[in-house]
């Protein structure tokens, strides 16, 4: 028997299990607005990861990474942007499973979900969307 509660039981206790789709052994997929959050255990840690972009933008990479660092500071340690070895830009958070309760898991998962849902749209608009023609903002506001 494991010394740690299962992610499944913690999600159930936190009231999030109905939102969580099983995605393999102890791994769950959750939709958070426009973001997808994967939550699972890795050894003695629990991790929530929101994959956002398959690769950094081709143009303006330095500005993109500067923006990610600024967003990391804004999140105050609740979550952080990272680039995985395969190039994926993700938002993630994790902590030890020791002493983890349902409320703490819910805070971890919802923090990643809320920030990913907010920042994905902002980053797409600033770095991935084609430039808008002059006057498009004025037409949308009317």
C-alpha cells in the first residue's frame, strides 16, 4: 500500500474528479477554459502541467521569453513557465506528495488552469497571431 493518497482520491475529495478524464495510470486530463491541464504523480511529487505551445514563436523569441519571465514573477511561485526538452512551452507547478491534502491539490491544479487559460490567449495574441491591419481595433470596438 502506498504511503501517499492517490491522485484520484484527492481529486474526488476536492470536488474536481468529475472534471478530470483519466489519461493512463494515475494521470488525469482537465479542461480549464481554453487550457488543458494534465495532473499526475511522479514518484514522490505531484505535478500539474498545461502544455501551451508546441514550440516558441519563430520571430521575437527574446521578447517572448522575457514575457514568460515577467509572467513567472506575476504568478508569485504558484506556477511557472518552462520549455521542455522536446520544445513544448508549458505552464507547470508541483510539490511533494507528502502531507498533500485535497485542498492543496485543488489549489495547485486550479492555479495552473487559471493562469494557463489567461496567459495562453495573451501570448497567442502577442506572439503567434498574424499582425492586425491598422484600424482593426477601432472596428472591433464599435
